[in-house]
C-alpha cells in the first residue's frame, strides 16, 4: 500500500510539473494527425482538431477562467481561446488548432523556465538553535530555545551553536561569527563581549546572559528581512499584468464592434463582417508578442548555464542589464575564504623555513583556522614536523609548548612580554596590521623569535572583474563585517571604489538601500547566511555556487556555479544583449500585427494568409531569440 501510494504521489508530482509540456506535445501530435486526415479526405479530422483544442488549451483556459471568476478580468489566455474558437467557428479548424498549440508550447516553456526565484528558507531555519542549556541554581537545564527570556543565563559548550543573543558573563572562547558578520576568523570572546544566536562556539565554555528573546534575535531578523524582500512585487511584473488585461479587453471589444457595426454603416453582409472580425481576432492575437520574450530568455539562460552562470528566472536577465552599481561581500566572494601565510619575519638568527617549521610543529595539534594555515604552508614547503610536548592552549591568546627541549609561545602580539617588543618589531607588527593582516608572534626563552602574518587570499579574478565593471560604467562597493583595516587592504588589491566595513546583516541591508537610492539598480554579490538579506533586498542577488551557504543560494537571483566572479561582467553583458533582442522582437511583432490589421480592412486579407503572417512573425521572433544560444 505504501509503495503504491508513493508511486501515485510521484506520478502526481510528475504530472503537475510537466503536465503542460505533455499536453502541448499531445496537442501537436493530434494537430499533425488531423492535418494528414484532412489531406487524405478521411472523416474525423475535425474531431482530432477538437481534441487538440481541448488538450492543448485546457491549462490556459483554466487559468483564464480562474482570472475571470476571481478577479473579474479577461486576460490573454482567454483572448487566445476566443481567437482559436473564432477561427474554428468559420471553418478554419487547423488555423485555430495551430494557435492553441503555439500558445500551449509557450505556456509549457514559461513554466519550465520561470522556476521560482525565491525558495523557502528551510536551510536557514534549520541552523536556528532548537534548544538552549539554561543555567539555574547551579544546574544545567535543557529547554526549547524559544522559552529563553531576557536576563536568563545559558551555557554554550565547546562546539555548540549559541542559542540566544547575549553578553558573556563567564568564560573565554573563540566564536565563529561567519553566519552573522561574515568575519573570516573566529572572534575571541571574554566577559563583557556580545555574542549572537546561531554562531558557533569554539573550544571554551561560555556563560551568557540573554539580552534578546528568540523572536527578536539577530538570526530571526535575518530570516524576516529575507522574507520581506522576497514578497516585494517588481514594478515590471505589475505593468505587464495590467497591459495584458487592457490589451485583451480592447481586442475583444473591437472584435464585437467589427461584427456588429459594419453591416449598418458600410453595408457589409453579416458573413462578411463576421469573417473580417475573425481575421482581426486571429491577427491581433499576441502570439508573436508573447514569443518576443520567452525564446530569447530561454536561449540566454541556456547559454549562461553552459558557462557556469545560473539565472533563476527570466526577470533576472532584465534586471541585471540595468545595474549601475555592484556591492560585494569580502570573505568568500572577493577572497577565497581561506587563510594563507603572507609574511614570515625571523629574528635571533633563524631563517624563514626554520621559524615556519617550529610554528607548524607546535600548531599541528590545533584545529584553529590560523593554525591550519600555518601547517598547510609548512607542508607545501615539505618541512618535517615534530610533535611538541606539554602543549597548553591559552584561550583567546595562543599556545604554550615544549618543542625539542625548549619552551615556546605562539599567539597574538598581546601574548608577548612588553620587554620583548623592540621598536623594530613593533613597527613591523604595526605595518602588517595596517595592511589588514592578522599578526602571529613566536617567542622562546630568549624573546621574540619570529613574526608570521596571515590573510584571507584574494581571488585571482577579482581585479580583472572590477576593471571590466568600471569600463562598463558600474561602480563597485565592498560591504563586509570584517574590520576596516582588513577590508581596505583587500579593496586596494581588488580596485574597489568604495568600502563599508564592520557591518552587521541589517546594516548591509541599509547600505544596499542607500546605494539603490543613489544609483538605482544595483547587484549584491555574497556567499554567506549573513549576506542573504542584502541579496534579497538588492535589485539582483548574485551568490557563489560552491562556497555559498544554502540560504544565500536560495535567496539569490543568479548563482555562479564555479565561484568564478570573473563571469559577473559576462552575465551583465548577456542581460544587455537579451534586452536588445527582446526590444527588436517586440517592435517587429507590433509592426506585423498593425500591418496585418490594416491589410485586413483595406485589402481584404484572407484568413489563411492572416494566420501565415501571424505565425510567420512568431517564428521569426523565436529564431531571433535563439541567436542567444551561440
């Protein structure tokens, strides 16, 4: 029973997702079969034409009737049905069936291409902590996270996600805040420091006083911001919907006028008036006009996909073509998100390889991101690492260990004794910090033995991408949660025009809105959960496909499947080409419709020629759109 039910459910999903395409295909086959029967003078052709009408037009008829019943509006769906039935009513079954078939194909392609730009937030919501470890009267009590109140004390153990926004009251630890601020390096926390729900605690335990309830936490705000931005309806969509209804009503009204008025004013017979009205209804059908957009859009989306650029909907192509500024996250977007050793400065007669070997040997037992970067650098240089003894981690500062019979300390500059900092070493550390690098000191019993600097490495495509955007007249902006010195250093290497640092997610959204007021249409490029609200707020959200979080991928309009930000200018250029072709198609299709209408009432256009002219224009605009496949 279960397997049968599962198969039925799968079948329903299949039909629901591909039903229009199947109906269009069946309608086409019936159309061909009816045409063959008609040519062979066999009976039954009209029955097959009627089946082609019913099967091919069912979905659009349903949509049109629902719009008529619920909104009391006539849309293009009903207009196409009237045109096809009008052709059949005066004996032109095949012409009517062709109209139905083409419109059915258009609807199937639209449903296939226009996948929802915004998906649910399930991946983001799953990261929200479900339970909290409440601390009361010396006891640890697990409770649902939404039951925690302001003033409560909660415990975050090593590796736990922090359950609520709050202030650290006891304990020291490093906290990975990438989900909230986008910082590439875990932030050290000690009493008095603020922490956020959803961030990942490191190796220490923290006692936290809750300052915000679960509903008003930073994490909850991110979710609400994304939902609010997703519910906004683009002005273009509203305009198209209004135009469609006005167009359909106008054509139907004119058709009725052409049926009733000419017999009285022009002396036409009722059959002559009905014939010309049906020709008008057919040639006025917006097949070519509708086909002006979808084939071009489909071709552009397909072409982009082959190049690793995924557009989630046709509207994104139009929007990306108009952007005047681009905002970029730093970590994981302009940079790789992986720390690398940039400087090795030895003292006490050591050389660079020896200092790196000592540091890597001691840090080989640590899981800290900086320690991993040191070890990776040593392994790249094929250095031999020897495990230290008596290793002791000092949370928030560094490590102490015995290496080959000598005591060593590795950590932050604050880990050094003040007497070990000479004017020369002080200037070096100040210079490195000013370049946005994280400084690590290595000390033995004699004092400072070496300085290491690590930094998130910039993507090799960043500079070229920014230069191409500048040539296109697009202003570049960096929005990051990292500290200003780091942000400015990366921005200088990439050639970014403006920098905004130390931003929380809602502040990124604020900056995006400011940029939209200044430049109009803007794009936002990011990869983290903290970027999701800004991605949703911007005109176009662009996410990194490989390194990007699920939330950013679901929120974005465009996804760079290979994390190649160098393809952003190509995506913008493709959008511009697509809009150019769409404009060509629209102008051409309107011109043909007007020409056919004038020919109908001035030269007496036969209905078959009207269908040929109408469908010929449809074919031409489709072929013009397919040029984007190249």
